[in-house]
C-alpha cells in the first residue's frame, strides 16, 4: 500500500513537471482575437474589433489607453471606434469573473 502511494505521488509530480496538470484554470479558456484598423488622420478614426471565444457570457470589455481621454470602460460592443493612435490595453471579463488582457497599438 505504501509503495502504491509513493508511486502515485511520483506520477503526479512527473505529470505536473511535464506540463500536465490535474486541475485546469477555467480562465485560460478565454481567447481574444483582434483586428486593428489604424488611423488615417490625426482626428482619431482607428478601431479595434475583437472576438471572444470561451468563457461565460455576458462579457464586460474595457479599453484603457495611454492617455485618460482614450479610455472606454465597461462597453458591450466588440467593435471599438474613434480611437486615437497609441497603445491600448483591452480587458475582457466574463460572467464568472475570469479576466483576459491583450495589448494593442493603433498607429
């Protein structure tokens, strides 16, 4: 019996070391794909369109820019228009509280 417990422990350690895990993080199931349209003039007509796979709807989406006036918080659209050039952080949170972030730059 003791040998079986030891073998089970060694097997668990080996599987964990090789990247296998007995538990999976449900938040890792959220995948964000992005499509970027860069600005064509200084007025800020750039846009970001995202698609979300995995997770549990509804989703809360926030776009945080490198300047405060760029921020768009708690929006419900997956297409964000009228963006100035610059760097953005897109934060997606699902109904269970899982969050995924992706960085985007509009040129």
